[in-house]
C-alpha cells in the first residue's frame, strides 16, 4: 500500500495504512483519524475538517483537492 504525504505550511501530513485495513491520517506525529480510504482522509485535509484547530482554521492556503495531488513516498 502507498504512503502519501502533503507538506503543508504548518507541517507534514501523512496518510498511511493503519489497523484493520483502514488508513490513518497523521499530522506532526499525531494520529488525527482513521478512515476507510486514503481519499476520505485527504478530503478531510482539503475540507479542513481534521480536528487540528490550527490547520482547520488556517486561511489562504493552497490545499490539494485530491489524493492524486499528494506525494507518494512509499509503495
């Protein structure tokens, strides 16, 4: 499975395989959530609905709209 990263202005987001065939969304070494798909995790980052206050309230940042715009760092 792939591991995806997005280097945001506030820090590194990672989406990687997690327990029970799910995907974990990590930000600054903190697990923000567990998802059924990598796309669902990337969508929460895009919608700024991650649960991280600093990220979710940040204005004026160019955010990838789709998981295909994230960097693949491992397969």
